[in-house]
C-alpha cells in the first residue's frame, strides 16, 4: 500500500424520516432516492468510500410513524450506511422495539454509553472498526443525555449523562486499541453542537480522536469547527444535503495528513435518483396516502413555528386547543413537539401527524405562583435563549402573559387573565406526559414540591385525538403571536 491513501467519508445526521424529494423551482431536492444516487455515484468514483449516519433516522414522516420505524430501517438497508449511531428519537417507539429493529438492520449500530445498570452490560457495540483497502477506521458512538429522559420509565437502563463521562469512555476504548493499527478514529455523536465542542476540549490528544461527526441540534456549518485540534461537523437536518470528507491518511504513521470537507446539496443537478429505492419508497407512500390524505381542516393562511424558543402562531393554536373546555388554567405545550415550521392553509391528516408526531397523555398539576415563576425563569435563562434552540421551551395558552427583561433577569409582567400572579396563588397547569415525567430536569423545580400541593392527574389520554377532533369541526382557522411571551433585551 502507498505511503498515503485517500478515504472519502460521507455523513448525514437527523434525517427524521425526510424520505421524499421536494420540488424547488425546476429541481427536485432531497429525499432518500436522490441521496442514494449520490452515495452510489461517489462509491463508484472513489473505491475507498464510507457512509455514516449520526443519529435520528426516525420520526418526522408518516411513512416512519405508520410502520414504527420498520420502514425506515428497510429504506436505510437500501441506502447501505457503513455505520450508524443512535439518536434520541431512535428510542421513541420503546427500547424493546429499537432492539428488534436493530436485528432488522443490515448495518452496524454503535453506542458506547447505554447499558443495563444491574450488571453494566452494554446494549449495543460501543465501536466498529471498518477496514477499507487496508485502512482501519474506528467509529465510536455517543448518545445525548436526552435518551435517558425517554427511557426513564425503564429503570434498568442507564447512560453516561455528561460529556465528562463520555470523554472517559472514549479514552477507555481508545486505550484498549492503541496497540491496533487504527488509521482514523471518528466519534459519531448525538449530543448537539455545543456539547460536541465541550467533548472535544476534554479529549486527550494521545487517544487519537481525529474527527467528530455530530447531530441533534440540526446545525448547518460552512466549514468544520476546530476544537483541541479536532474538526467537528454537522449537516443540518433532513436529506437535502450530505457532508463529505476527502482525507489523506499516512499509512506508515497511521495519521490523518490532510482533509477537505464540504456540505453538498442533494438535488437533480448533483445526482440521479436510485430507481430501486424509489420503487420501495413508492410502495410505502401509496399505502400511507390511501390512509392519510383526508383533509382535516383549512387555515385562513399558512401558520408558522419558525423557532422553538419563542412564541409562535402554531404554538398558540395548539396550546389553546388543549385548553378548550379544560379544568386547568394554563397549558404549557412543548415547542419541540411541533415538528414543522409551517402548516396549512390546507391541512391533511398526514400533515397534522407529521407536525405533531408525539401524541400522548396530558397531566394536570397544581403549582403556586412562586413555583410557576421559578419554572418560567428557568425556561427563559440566557443559556436557553442564546443556545441552539433545543432546550425545553413551552408555548402557553391564552390568558397567561410574561414580559421578561433579559437585563434584570426578571419579569416586568407575570399575569393570568389580566391579574398579577402572586406567590401563594394556586394555579392549575397541564403538561404532556414526557414533560411531566421529566419535570424536575426541565423546570429546575423538584417534582416532589409540586406533588406536595396536590397529586397529579391525567386529564387527556391522547392529545393528538383532541387536535384532530377540534380541528375537524373548525374552518378558516387563524392564530397570531400576541405577546404572551415577550422577551426584552
């Protein structure tokens, strides 16, 4: 083998069931058929090519939801990634179901930090060494701490929940294989861009980590972010683009000599569709179209949800719908539950399901005014407002108003139905199941303090059914940003 060898490393993250191409002008953009066409073209041009996915293949489309991820695994089998790591949405259908889906996958899934607490047995292989034309490439998978929240009811499941423990785990794996001639070490992470930077800063250079390919925060980068000498990359969300490393590896010293990275658009100008994958995809689409194409309602105009950490039109609409004829005062509806940035004006069943894929129970709790103020101050902390938009943020129902001053870090107004909320005032709030189960973490108020006020009660068994029922009986729906949540500099 020559003193240097070229490796092409393609990567995606947060595909979220973005299987179908969309027409943009004269072009088709995105979708797994075009993505497969691009990957096949590169593999034909460059024999030393690998393709990796940094988590969150699941959720975001009717095709994924209808078949509970099985359709996604089958489509990924045709896409043929060389290695995949877990994202937090891979556990949305339950851990047992994920372990079943892993058996259906014809590609390796790596994760170094999910384990069974009782005997410390790993649930997945922590790494995968792939050999390409004599080159040995090691991939190590690291998951976000959010997976712990999703599996909190499964007490035997554990995870390292911070980047310090994750960094130690990387060191253990690297130390065990220091005697093996590894030419390139890649961390496939799903912890978010900011946490990737923290993780990189904690890695000992002697461990030999060369690259971090990340996901979770849907971050678009024009160039790699270099921390502690390690390039960190991420390519947004969906299948409209793919990352590409062209790497020169010294086969004598087993080091990366140089690299070039780019984010390449996936469209009919850069690649041709894969006819085999197109046929498989269409078979799923025909089935879901027959079931989900019925029209639910129509809006007066397209309503938007441009960013999680702000009041939005769709957020106000859904929070208000759940409060209709309810027994609670305030609905705190999670911004992250709304998965589309736009909806309408015609709303089909599949549109609504893609926008709101996390239907489930809603719980009512009683908090006093002091506790509610503390909860909302934590939601509006600088870290959440300035961050990547993936901290927990809540849309609020009509009547609740907050005017928050970022200079004083306090409220100029904190009122319900036009009256100031006082510390000893008891207020009934409602939360979705996931947020109720993770109350202490998401609001920074111990759930025990809240339950001491009054026992929590399930008031809705399936919030999606409420949305479907109420919207079906409405017409020309409109919703506006009203200043329920005002953030002043």
